[in-house]
């Protein structure tokens, strides 16, 4: 009561309880994290397009090899599986490097901020699982068009391709 009475003498300040301060700070952090997640989702879309482009170029460059595989008895399903496996491998490697880099940068940031705002570093298991799942999902999505394109190649035309 005395603190509130003292605070009334200074209208530029507002006296609030610790619980109210904590809940306001928590709401601000939640809003900031929501904005970051939205930004990450927007930035993930160009990576999907880049991976699609990489796989399409890979299929075009290997047209003759795909024709050779088909000529010696490879099925369309095997060709599709080959492209999907390549895509999943690329996305797994990319997700691994991204997760390792993110963990390192997150630890460095928390350590640097700890001087001003004390907080502990917590290992984000759910974030890592989500990153792996989303990375592999994007890899599978990016492989759909190139895999169909590779499987539909005609054997004779693929063998004549230079």
C-alpha cells in the first residue's frame, strides 16, 4: 500500500505486481516467438523451391543414365524411388547441418544474453524433432515432380539425350 501511495506521486511510473509483470513479459515473448515461427515458415518455402530445382536439374543431367537403367530392366517405380531417396538424403543432410548450426548459435546467444538477462539454456528436443520431420517432409514433397519426370522418360529418347 505504501509503495502504491508513493507511486501515485509519480504518474510517469506504474506500480505493478511481480505476477502481472511476469505475465506481461511472458505474453511479449510468446508474441515474439510466434512472429519468429511465422518468419521461419515463410523462409522455408524458398528452400522447398530450391530443392525442387536442384532435383529437377539432377534428373535432367542424368537423363541418359536413367535411360540406361530403364534399358537394362529398371522399373519406373525404381527410378522414382531413386529420386525420392536422393531427395530424402539431401534433406536429411541439410536438416542435420541446420540443427547443429542452430544449436550452436542458440547456445552462443543465450550465453551472451546471460550477462544482461540471466536465463539457462535448455536443449530443445521438440524443436529438433520438428525440424527433422519438417525437413524430411519437405524433401519428400520436393521429390514428387522430379521423380515423376524421371519415371516418365521414354527409354529410346533418354538414351539419345546428350
